[in-house]
């Protein structure tokens, strides 16, 4: 009735009906083949029975029926195979139809999404993100450089102190004690068993041999600390 008024069935419905018809035909073929197989077994049993009774005429007739029955069984098997192939083709068409419908739905959704997307706003947002990201990277780089400078300075001071200590140890001088004791400390003193004291004047810093040694030591120390 739908075709009379010009209304066509959907492709999905047509495919479903055709597949149902093929499935029904396959079941009918299976029933006919099962019936022929039972007839084949009956003929074989009768042929054996009449052969034992030496009724060769009946044996030949039933042998012809047996051959014919086996031929029909083979034809039914071939027909079932063809119907299975047609069913698979219908299933493939149905899958393609489902794929086409899915792609159509996806395309419509993409169209709606593209219409809803504000491209200028997205571009502005991406530009702001790039700008802020660049600022963040620059700040991180500056902080890293500052930390490297501080660590380098601390390392240099420690290294300088180590070098100064090594130099003072090499020359056998405790610099702190020499600066505190050298200006007022007399060299020499009372000799044991003698009443005579001998005072040796201490030369000022920067004068004489002792002053020259001290000035040289201070100069080396200052050079190391620079």
C-alpha cells in the first residue's frame, strides 16, 4: 500500500525484509536436504537388502534413485551457498548504509560546531597565551641566570678562601696571629742564668726586612682576594 501512494520504504527496511526472505529460504533448503539425506540412507539400506536376496533388477532401479537423490543433495548445498553469499552481500550493503548515515551525522555535527566556534576569539586567546607564555619563559630564564650568578659568586669566595689558606700554610704563617702579635712583640728576651736583658727594636710595618716580608704577604693576600 505504501508503494501505491508513492511512499518508498527506507533502505534499512528493504534490506531487513530481503535478509529475512533469504534466511527463510535457507531454512527451507536445509529441511529439503535433510529429507533427501534420510531418503539416501533408506535407499542404501534397501539396496543392501535386495542385493542379499539376489533381486538385481530392483537393486539397479534403486541405485538410479540413489544417484539422483545424491545429485539433488549436492544442488541444495550449492543453492544454500549462493543464498549465504547473497545474505553476506546484503549485510555488507547494510553496513555501508550504517556507515553513510554515521558519516552524515558526523558531518552535520561538525557544521554546527564550526558555526558555534568563534574563530576571532580563539585567535585572540591563542595570541594572549603565546604572549604570557613568552613572559613566563623570560622570567624563568632571568631567575635562572640570577641564581647561577649567586651560586658562582659563593663558589668563588669559598675557592678564594681555600687558596688563601693553602698559601698561608705553605709559607708557615698564621696571618691573623702575625698581624696581632708582630707590632709589639719583642724578639728575644732574658737568657737563662744571665742578668743582662737584650731588647731588639721592632721595625715598623713597611720598613726593614720584617716589614718587607709583611708587606709582601699582605700584597699576596690582597691579590688572592681580588
